[in-house]
């Protein structure tokens, strides 16, 4: 009985020492974060490229919510009432896909809208974005040289994050690599995304997340979105076919 009690006390001592070490590490980590302050986190959130994905999801939400609240206090509206789009992404691709490599139509100005799925900084005055909508992708080549002003360019670029819905007024162009693009004169933030999008490389594979957040599944996984689109077309075709045959649809 004495040996058994001695063994239990040793195990208990190890457990308590381990818990104390973990608590000490946690306290040190919290004190370091408190010392660095929100300014460091905001600077990190404004970093280029993949730095947004290094921020904790909860911290990212707090920073984005804070940024949106700050915009609401100014004259700029983070959720504008409307934005006029005169050409869809599908029509844009069909109309300007025949441009020559390196060509920019400076005398043609169009407005499009979509969601940012990727951002690729290429220096202080040049940023590339992948704009998606209608199951299409269009590259945005944000060049400070063509923007309305350098100050407005820097201000807008600092605001944009993956997942944001934006409106663009710009010129059709094709890069030196042959990528069809739009070169913005102005960019309007239509709806800031407060949550981090899943990593583009890994995608969204967790089944529970996909089923519980179907909107996110449709946003990220193109194959799933194509299935839903095909399903909708089949149902609509069958409904039109039976309507034309004189059948009546009844919910029972």
C-alpha cells in the first residue's frame, strides 16, 4: 500500500509541474502580445501577399470589424447602396479576349464587379488580384500609373483583402504574358469580408464545414459549384418540358 501511495504522489507531482509550465508559457505569450499592442497586429494585417493568412482567425475578425467601424465613422461607406456595372465578367472575357499581348485600350472604360480570391503584390505601385464571379476569373492589374491618384491608390490597396467584393472602373488590357486583365482607374469597396477565406492551395475539404457553410463550399470549390449549376439546369429543363406538355406541378 505504501508503494502504491508513493507512485501516485510522483505522478501527481509530474502532472502539477507540467500544468505549471504550461500556465507559465501561456502567461508569457499573453504578456508578449499585450506589449506589442494592436498596432503591430494591424501592421501585419496590412502586409502584402500571404501575411493575412498568418493571423489568427479570431484576431483577423476583430481587426476587420474595427476597420469597417472606422470607415463608417468617415464619409466613406464600406457598404455602398449601389454600384453600376455595365458589363459582366463573362461578357468582358468574350469581348476583349482577342486583344494583342501587351495591349491596353486606354480609350475604353468599363465597370465590372466581383470577389477577390487572390492577391499578388508586385512592388509598391503594382498589385495583381484574381476577381471571380459568374464562375469566371478575371485578373485585375492595379497599376498606380493609371489610377486616379497615388494617394487614392495607396489608400485603397491597404483596404483590400481576400474575400472582399469590389467594383472596378477601368480599361481592358492584356499583359505581356497574355493574361486578359482590367486596369483600374478607380476601385470601390462594395462589401468587405470579415472572415478569412480558406487557403487557396488546400481549399475547403472538411465535410462538416462544407455542409454547415454551404455558401463557403460553393465559393471556394468550383467543382461543387458546377454540380449545383448543372443540377439547377436539369430541374429547370424538366419543369419547362412538363409545363409545355400541360402537366401541373403540385407539392404533396
